[in-house]
C-alpha cells in the first residue's frame, strides 16, 4: 500500500476515516486516489475507469463530505442506468454514511409503483439514487424538489446514453441548480459522452484509469 493511496491523506473527519477502515477499505483504489482530491476540492470531474475499480465510493465519499445531515433536503442526486445498479449504489452509500447518523438515502426507479415513492419523498431524503426516466417522471409531477442538490452524479453515463436516456438526463439536470458539482463516471469515453460532459460539466478535471487497481 503506497502512502499516496492512504485515505488519511484526504480532508475527511476521523469518524469518516474510521468507518472506511471498518468497511475494510485499507487504501484508495487508483480511480479513488486520482479523483477524490479534485472531488473534495469541489471540482467537476469526468472519470473513466473499468467496472470494479471503486467508482461508487469515489462519488459516495464526495457526496457525503459536503452533505449537511441536519438540513433535510435532497443534497445529492445519483442517476444510474438500471434499478439493480441504483439499489447497489444506494446500499454502498448507506454503508459509507455509517460514520454519522440520520442520513437518508432513497431510490427512485421505474418498475415500482409511484404512490409509495411519492409518500417517501414527502418524508424527505438527503440523497436520491434513481433511473433517468422515473426521476423525470417525478420532476414533471413536482413530487421531487431538486433545488437543494449540490452534488449531481451521472454513473455509468455511457450505458445511460446507450439506453437512450440522453433527453431524460438533460431534463433532470435542468431541474438541478446550475450552481452545483457534477461528477460523471463512464467505462468508455466515446463522442456522445464527450458531448454530454461538455453540456453538463463545468471545467471538469479528467481522470482515466486503465487497469483495475
Ligand atoms: P465500479 O463502480 O467502479 O464498478 P464499485 O464501486 O462497485 O466499482 O466497487 C467494486 C468493489 O470494490 C465493491 O465491492 C467495493 O466495496 C469495493 N471497494 C471499493 N473501494 C474500495 C477500497 N478502497 N478498498 C477495498 N475495497 C473497495
Ligand atoms: Mg459502478
């Protein structure tokens, strides 16, 4: 383990670091070591790295670092291509958030009935993880308020665009404040992703990791 990959080099609280240790995270993966310093400094970022490289913790730590638990509004929004991925991401963020109490993470995906989702939204959440179509549905109905989002994550952006979600993503992004941090994660970086990044991100840091750590 090299020192440059120690989580302790990051400006995280002792409780946050202790929880990472409890999770068995002894050192940052390469994508985390490259992306977390600019993420924690508040920069927009596009990161290209293969599956299994630890991208979820990179953006999860970024969202949680900035989040104010005593302000009960949606401060972090993650868009994922599928319900399965959204459930996994929400689960990971809940584990990362164990250093502090009372952080509520809600998933909003298609294929689930609307009424319970709307009821959950009325109860509130700090972080929402959802699929683009269902998120846009909530935006259109006014059942979700994205005006407090400070971190917006587009996870598996290439897959979301390949699945035809570009217009839904654009509409959901427009419902977020223009003053926000935007993080985009993708396994590949084709032209349409380059275009999406220029639409949604501001002066992004670009990070690329070839091999799995
Ligand atoms: P990706 O989104 O890049 O495909 P994930 O974020 O799902 O990858 O992470 C893959 C696995 O690696 C998960 O089981 C996760 O808990 C684990 N992991 C992530 N970061 C670390 C780390 N720093 N140390 C140990 N395991 C990690
Ligand atoms: Mg992932």
